[in-house]
């Protein structure tokens, strides 16, 4: 699927249950769990279960069903924490300019307080 995918990244280990996570919800193609170093009262990561390095690889290679259920899970996290009215922020970091640390595509869902300006 993607030759440069590192099977030893921490999210791959979480998906193989080698490392624990605080799971929020999941569906057939994606799982949502708490970020280990939360930057806001709500900080959840949504990741696809299949191995994609970043946003571009995910959108290029994922099936329509996979794309659909991934973004549905992001929406379900927002509903789960009832933050649709007060608001939230979605972030995906990619590559060196994006300062992506974990090379498995993920979306950060942040909320629970006023998050200030996008980039300080
Ligand atoms: P990024 O810089 O976008 O790659 O963000 C990676 C995120 O993964 C950071 O917010 C980390 O706090 C988070 N993280 C790293 N290891 C774990 C883990 N074992 N469980 C949950 N979140 C993690």
C-alpha cells in the first residue's frame, strides 16, 4: 500500500495491541483514542486502521468506504463529546513543515476550551 510505512511506529503498535491506548470509539476502518499528552481538555486522535503515513497517502490510496468511515468517526468523536455547539479544532500534521511526529496518518480533535489563534 505504501512502501515507506514504518511498521514500528507507536500507532502501529497500538493497532496491534502491543501498546495500550485509552480508546474512545471505533468502527470498521478507524479508531479514536485519547492523546497521551493532551494540549486541550479534549484531545483525541483519530487514525485509520490501515497503514498510511500521512494525509496525502490516505486520501490517495484509501477506498471510498474507508474515507467515508474515517471522517464519520471524526464526526462521531465530536458528537460523543458534545462539542459541536461550542466548537473544536481539527489538525493533521504532515511531513517536516507540519512537524509530524508519528508517521501514521492521524487527525487531532481538540476542544473543551477556547483554543486561541491557530498558530502562535
Ligand atoms: P503529530 O505531531 O501530529 O505526529 O502528533 C503525534 C501525537 O501522538 C502527539 O500529540 C502525541 O502526544 C501523541 N502520542 C504519542 N504517543 C502516543 C500514545 N502512546 N498514545 C496516545 N497518543 C500518543
